[in-house]
């Protein structure tokens, strides 16, 4: 029934008079080829020195020269190893299990190396916690090959030797030993048993050592609340797979909330099984990834969220509490409480409000619910930062009590809201050393910049969750003269031990408990036996009284009271958040991540302030579509407590709570960066007191900003059945023919199903492999890990902001985001017809204002689209040179060397998945990204051709991977098992939304999924018979 | 070819052993009686089989030089044959027993323990000692080479003589013809014939007649154009095809000696061909597996052949190439140890497929069981490696069309072969029928 919903991709599309939208509806390519520009200008042509004859001469000469030059092939050298390492066979990939723990991202991953070069990050499926790599982790391998990396230690701008640095630091530390001044270590969160032990030993040796941890994007409130309740500075763990009701107050838990890693569990609970799926209600201000996936999303400003949370707590406990929230929010709360009452043990409430009260209330609710998806016994350690500790340190520095400041994994000059204060305080410190992989804002002001290893060059360990340990092992020797922080500490402690030995000793003594080190290293993860967890339960239960629910009841009730009294500080409420692509900004120099479009706004290469439509009108902020299909937005000035950030581009975000605005952290890096990467504005100065909610004044300033937005590039062109969705109720009660309608076409004047009509004879595809891909719109959260994984696997070039703006992005896999409003505005139509008179209950005077504005709170659907590998592919029939053809295994193949670049195929593709190489994107100074330098090229996958200018490219369904799987089986002489066939995207999808396999293997999962009632193909009525199919999105939403 | 090399080897072995025998029979009388108990010919066989990997007669290798080892030991160290028996059969035991000399040798040679040979009998050891006591055979190569060079020179002179004679004969013939013509002309004039008039009467010259016949001109032009196009096409088609490409390499590596004469399996060195897309150029440590003990070339005992000499491929030349290897890998021959200073060899790549082609060796070598020679030609006969096949797409495709897929004993193929062969109605499927002509199988 839901297929008659109205879908739209941008707010402008709702305006029937928008000429650009109209143009895009009619034209395949947004921009005409500018033939007129260079041939139409007669004056210019006649005034030029090159006349037609000369031109022909040049053409003739260059053709002859080029063909003559081609006669003699270049001499290629081949240089084998002198001593070949035992495990490296050229042409065969090796995999190593390691862990990223950069203070923001913590994940157990597998690293694929070729000839000793790490080239791709994959999920470690053995890991029970944080085994899924998000987009940033997928992209982190490219940061290893960043040409702007610090290549050796630096003192005052001059390169020095490590021995010199060691000597200076050691002399200083020894001098400080008895001086009464402290030695401060300011670091990221390590969650590392070995590093903790090492720092403890360092303290022992040098006396007054003060270790301060801070997170650029802080979870201090959550940590404090948890500590108050359970006596340990950690974060509660949640298993959303077990939850049947999920209520979130501003927690973007599908992205980076409390360190992330919750999306795969969430997705598993979102796929309807036996008529059941979890229900997710989101109260939030910004349109977040999590809100986009919610069954019901209630747009509230942060202040309203606090009151709503207090009301929820009160209602659950059968009391009531004051505070004003809108009527619809109150209704939503009532509905939520009813749901929770039905599923007491299977409900979970989370919040992302950086407010100790809110966090404490949430912990109390979860505990009183006895939620089985709530785990406080084995908490997570991946955020440890202490705002209090940091403030004390800065105060100490200012008062001259700090003799030495050694920093690792942090960039305070960029991430601190009070960076200038920090700089001033730093001036009073005798010795300052900053470990960093690249030259940044902090290394610029410290005396020593110590070149640090990338995590793929380092040893290390982490304890992500209590009892869940993982190891970091190097997958390549240090590319430069760099050293990791721990190795340096060991050197300064006059230890001749390597950090590897140190970890091994620590593990053998404290972690492994007799288990095999090599096995742990091989797996990358180690879950300590029940002993330590039991131990913890005993101690905590006895000391804190875990079993009693209301130990801190007094605190909670006051917390609730405080929450309900929340008031806005005047002006707009700003919510600072981190983007899926950029995080806290550590990897801002990574071109893959810069070009990665934001899942919600589809904007790449930028951050921006998101405002609601209503506020935009009052503030006179506009978004316009330029003639070339690009998006332009006004600039605004944001002021928080006297701190002003100027020239912030404005993006009108459907679903943004009126009265609130949002801005992403992590952009606006400026030091040590390539010019192209200096994108966006730095929002950290507004992140005062490490609170993600700020009271702000916003003011329009002059000028328009040019976005690189993929938003309006291709519209649905009126084909409304691309996304099919329904509600759980209809899904459970009605026949699939009703909610998953097969389009009908006319054959001999009879209405028949489109799938039964065929223009062509079908080939026999029953023999051998036949690859299909299944995409479950329920499991897909739109996180985009697959997009970056695809870029890494298939050498997809980065084209830069200007080219993306011209809709020349090269991603083989895009995740389309569709907004939808309630069913075709029918409710409004009825309402309008019932208008009676000007005023009164049904008066049209106020009534029109009440009509729903679709942009206020739309539903969102994500749909990954890659080449659909049609069995009856329209692209294949139009290629004049047969460069694209079909394989028996179902893959639509693209022979780049045959392609002459007519782009007929792109024109004829109904899915718009073909990408044209407008330029040479490698070895070209115009595109100075990783493919333009030798270091960056080390990430290139040697099994996939790097495409040249003038050819079309597209998803190959990772034919290099399927072919390898087949070859491995042939070599072993065995049958291929289900699950062996994988593509880069299906491997990257830890949510299980993308499943790949051989449908001729009737036992396979993909064959089973193809038989599902939810299965449908994109644009079935076109009759392309794609090999990619989708599963109808089911919303657990009975109101719609 | 294989047979021939084999025969060569036999004759070489026979020749060498004859020389050795003769030399020995003279030497035997000069040696003390104990050595006389052994048979140096047998000893040589045993030595080559068991000892040569680590010992040479006259130079230090992994182990000490063994020429006259017995007399050396008895004279310098006062050790008798019994000690040698014990050492050979169980050297670690002797070292452990605390024997002074044993420990000295052990430490001198980097504490590399000598393999114990409990299977060697005392008689065998006698034979080996007899061999070590006899001085190694003098190379007869130089003499033979000189002799052959001389003979080569003489044949060159005779060729020139013959050619000179032929030139003289030819000159005489021409002279005779001229004389005959002059005589005939004189006779004609005497008979009153007007030669010039005769010529004019015979009509137009041939080329003028041809130019006047338009049909002939047209046909000729068409033919010329067609043949021109044919040759132009042929020329263009070979652009970028480097068949026969035979670059000079940094080290003159002879596949003929390794794969031909010594019958080393291709995949011993190119081991990754079995599992990887690359056949792999062997790393230098693979070379050193053998070349630690093979420090000089003495392949053809009867001396290099004529054409080898013409190319400069003398034994010294090859030995020089081995020294180049030592230099690259950083092998110190005197101390039998690596210096650690290495310099990778930059080979010129011969077989270059463009980047747009994916080719996997293991698919062809391990799965299909295709001989290396099918694509690389008679490598075992190549003194200098060259590109044998054109490596064009047409060449690939032809083979895929003609070659049957090796499906025996491969469970992977069981189902698909059964179904496909039924579909195509054939007993055996070619690679093409299996899908080996699809673009995407090689281009991605």
C-alpha cells in the first residue's frame, strides 16, 4: 500500500516551480557538453593564431608522432627480492588481524597486504565486540600513505635525530625529577592494559607524573554518570539485537555515539523475523543517521529532549513531572511508555545528551527495566577522557607547575575550545613534545614534534570491553623514521626492551592466563575466560550493590528534577555532532573520507550548519540550485558565548527540529594539510566545556557557498517504485502481492505482470555459478562503510570537490537517500476539504498553517545502488564497440581497453550507475590526491586496472574476488561453499544488509533470500532482469 | 635435443673419469699405503653425492677444503683415520666428547654442525679419502680450446680461397661472353645487317605499351594497393608485439645450462607460478641454495663448443657471472658468509602483458597442468631468454578455443562439466566452452 507514497530527494524537489529540478527530470546529464563555448565564438576563432590548416597539421603530426612512439615499447625492469621473506609470495595476499585504537575509532580488523603493503581493511568476524570497520576505519589504510606525514622528529622546524630528541628529553626529565614540577602526559584514550602498565612504571621512575586523558569529542557526562553509579569510569554496553523497543534521546548510536560499533546488532533486530522486529523511537534535534533509521522520529530541541526524558522516567515510575514539551512529543512519550510496558525486559533507553543528569536517568531506567540488552557488568573502556583533569592540567600549566608536557594522539590546539588559552599555558612549560603522524596545529607550537607511527606500523593492545582484549600488530615496517609513543617511553626509561616484548610479557602475565600468545595474535582478539568477568561481578555487586535497583535513587530523582527544569539559554540550540565520514577530524587529510558523501545530506568535502526550513525562512537563509546542478547555500555567522565562527555554509535540513541547528566537528583543519583538504570550518571553538549542546546566535552573512552535493544530481524521474516500503502490520497481515506489488504492463491488451514479459530470449543460466546480490533495506543503516571499501578494493579515483559538484563523482556504489512524507498528503487533502469557514476549529485561516509541511519531519530510506548487472542489460545493446558484455556468471563486464567513451551506455542505463572518466585521475597534478604521488599509489589494488581518461567504468561485482574464489577452489579441487563468494561491499557490511552469493547453489543464503516475499528488483517494469535485488523496507510503525 | 645433451653428459663423465683414473693410477704409487686401500673413482661418486654440498677439494666452503685431508690431519694434528671415521659418522658426538680439534673446526665454521653420515661404511670413507688424497684433475679445457680455435681459423681461410676462385671463374665467363658478342656483331656487320633499324622496327618499348593499356594499369594499381595494404596491416599488427624480444641482462643467466643441461625443474626457481598470478623472478637467496657450493662453471669438460667460444661463453665467462651473483647477494667467498651488503639485480622484464590484462600463472600451471614450454617455448635450449610467444589476445583466444579443460580428479569441475558437456553434446570441454572467452575473465 505504501508504494503510493511521495518520495523526494531534496527539499527543492517539493517546489513544483523549480526550473532546475525540471531540467534534471528531462536531461540525463546535468551539463551539456560545452561545444558552443569553444566552437561558437566566431571572433575568438578568427583572432586565434592557430588557423584550421595549422590545426590539421598539428593533429597530423601528433598522430604520427604518437603512433611512431608507440612502436618502441619501454624497457621495464623487474627487481626481485634479494632474500624473499618466507611468507610473502608475490601476487598472493596475506591477512593480519590487528586493531585500530586511535582514540576515536576502536575496531578489530583484518588487514589485507600485498607484497608487504597493506591495501585494505576488512572486518574481523572473529571479534565479538567492535569487529566491524566503519567508513573511517575502512579508509584509514590510506592515511598510512599520506604524503604529508611527518617523516622524522622535528625540533623547532628542523629535522633532528631520535637520539638527539631522546637525549634532550631524558636530560630534562631527570632535571625535573626532584624539582617539584610535574611531568604531564596528555594522551588519547588507549584502553590499553600494556600502556597503562607502562605509564605506571614511567610514573614510578620519574615521580610526579600526571597522566591526563582527553577525548576530542567527549563522553565525559556518560562516564561520570556511570562512575557515580557503578564505581568505574567506563561506558555501559548495549546489545541492540536483543532489544525490542529502542528509545533514544539524541543518541546517534548507529554512528559514533559512545565510540560506536552498535550498528550490526541493531540491524539484526531490524529484519522482521516471525512477524517481529524491534521498534525504534528517536527524539532528536539534528537529522542523524540513527534518526533516519527510526520507526518514529520526533524532532525536539535538546532542551525539549531533556524534559521529554524526564517525563518518560516519571511516567515509567507512575508519577508525573512538570516541563513544557509539544503535544506530539507528549503523545510520542505516552506511546513509548505503552510499548515499554509491553516489553519490559527487552526495552532499552539511550541518550547522547552530554548532561550527567540525563545520563544518570538513562542508566537508572535501563537498570529498573532489567533490560537484557543493557550490560553494565562488562562495560566498555573506549572513552576515558576527563574534562576535569584537562582543566586542572591547563590551570597547572598556566601557573607554571608543569615542567614537561608530552602529548600523544591528541591535537589540543585544534580540538580544544580554548586553544588560545592552551597555547598561552604551553608557553610556561619547559619541555613540550607532541607525538603525531602529521604536522598539525599542536606540533607547530610544541618544541619537539615526534613523528609517530600509523597504527598499521605499531604494536599495541586494547581492552575495548571488559574481558575483551585485542592486539595491534604492525603490518608493514615503519615507512619513515617514526616511533610510537610507547617505544619512546621505554627508551626514556632506559629500557632496552622493545614494546613488543613488553606487551607479550604483560599479556603472558596478566591477560592470557595460560592461553597461547600466537593464537591470540593470529585472531587479533582474545576474550578472557569467565574468571575475570565473574570476579568483576562479585566485586562490583558487593561494593556497589548491582542487584539492587534503587541504590542511587536519590540522585536520580534530583537528576530528573534538574532535567525537567531545563531551559533554553536564549537563541538557537546548537547540537555539535561528528560525521560518519570525518569523525573527530584526525583523518581530515584522507581524500577518500573527504569525498565520502554524508549519508543524510549527501554533501561531500564540507561541513555546514543545518537549519530547519522554518528557521531558514525567518533567518532569510537560502539554498539554491545553481545552473550546473550544484547546490549553493548562504553563509552564516555563529556566536556562542562571544566566540564567533564566521562563514559557515548553511544547509536546509529536512527534519531538523525548529529552534535548533547542527554543525559537524572535525572539519576546518588548516595546518600541515594539502590545499584541497582544507575544507569546512572548525567547530571546536564552539564546543565549550566539551558540551555538544550550546546556546547560539545565528546571523546571515554575505555570499553564497558552493556545495559539492550529490543530492539533486539524479532524480527519481517520476519512477516512484524504486523504494518499496510497508509497515509491519500490513507486512504481517496482508498478502505480499499487496505490499510488494509487481508492476503490470499491457501485453496483447491484457494486463500482465511485467516480470512475465520479455523482449529477448533468455540465456540458460542454470549451469555453473550465477551471482546475485541481495540488499535488505531493513538492515541497511546507510553508514557507508561499503562505499569506502569499494573505493579501496576497486581503485576508484578521488575527483575533488569541483568535479563532485559537476556530478562527476566516481563512486561505483552510492547510497541513495530518499525522504518521504506521509501517504501522498491524503491527510491534508481530507483536512482541506473539511475546512469550514475562516476561523474556529475547522477554520481555514489557521488550518492552512497546520497542513503538513513535508520537510518538517520526513521519513528517510537508504538504498545502496551499484550496477544492477541486468541479465537484459540496456547498456550492452547500445555499446558500438562491444566494450560491455555479459558473462555467464551473471556479471555485466566492462572491458576498459575496448571502451571508446561514447557514453551511450551511461545514457541508456536506467539506474545511472555508470561513471565516466572525464580526466586522467592518476599522475595528474590537477587531481593532487593519493594517485598523484608514489606513496599514495601504494594503496592501489594490483588486481584491478587503474582506469584512464575517456572510458566508462562501473561496479564489476568484484569479479576479481569471485574469480579468485573460483581459482582457489579449482586449485584445491573442491566445491565452493556458501559464503566464500564475497564482494568488497558485502564483506564490509557488518550489518548483513548486503549478501552476495551463487543462486545456482540452492543451499546458499542468497538463493533463500531471493525466494523471500520481500524481494523486488529495481524498476521491474523496465524488464532488465537485474542480478541485484532488494528487500522491501518494513517499518514498525502502525500509525502511518 | 634432450637425448643429445644426455649423450654429451655420458661421454663427458666417461672422459673425465678416464682422465681421473689415469692420473690416479700414477698417483697411487706416490701415496702411502692406507690411501691405496680406497678406490678414488668410487670415492669421487661418493664425494659428489654426500660431501660436495659443503666441501670442495681445494677451497673453503661451508666446511673446510678436503684435498689431502688425511695427511694434513695426521701431520698437523696427529689425528688418525679412526678419528675421521668417528667424525664423519657422528660429528656432533665428537664435538660433544670435548675433542679439541673437533671444537676448533666447529667454531671456526660458524658452529654449523656437519651432517652425520652413519650410513657410510669405513670402506666408503676410505674411498672418499682416496679421492681427496689424489690431486684433482688438471683441466684439459684450455688445450682443447686452443686446438679447436686453430681448426676454426683454417676453415675460414679455405672458404675465402674457394670464394676467390669462384670470382675468378665468374670474371672469365663474363669476358668470354663479351668476346662472343663482339665476334657476332662483327659477323653481322660483315653480312650487311643494320642493327639500329632492326631495333626501331620492333615497335614500342614494353613500358610504353604497358602504360597505354589502361586495363593492365588498373589491375596493377589495384594489386599494388592490396598488397601494400596487406603489408601495412601486417606491419601495424606487429607494433607492440615483442615476439623474440631478447634483452641483455645484468647477469648472463643461461636457462640452457640450468633447465637444459642440469634439468632443474622450472618451478624449483619459479615456485610462485604454482600458487600465484606471477611466476616470480627467483629471489637471490634461491640462487644461493645451489650456488653456495657451485662457485665455478666447469660444465663441459671437453671444453666449450665452437659457437660458445664464438659468443665468448667460456667456463671463465660463466664463472665470472657467478661472481656477479655473489656480489649482488653480498656473499663473501673467502669467509663463506654474507656481508650484508646486497644490491638487488635489475632484470629486464621480457614478458610484458599490458596492465589491462589479468593473467594468472597458477590457473594455467597448477589447475590446467600446462607445460611452461607451451607459452615460453624451449626454454631449456635458450642460452639467452627471449619471448617465444606473441602474447597477443588472438594467441590467447586460440589456445582457449583449442585446449580442453583438465577436469580429471578435480571436484570443482565435476558438476559443471557434467552439465555443460551434456548441453554442448561433447565429451570434453574446451576452455572457451567453459567461459574462457568472456571479456571479464581477463579484463577487469
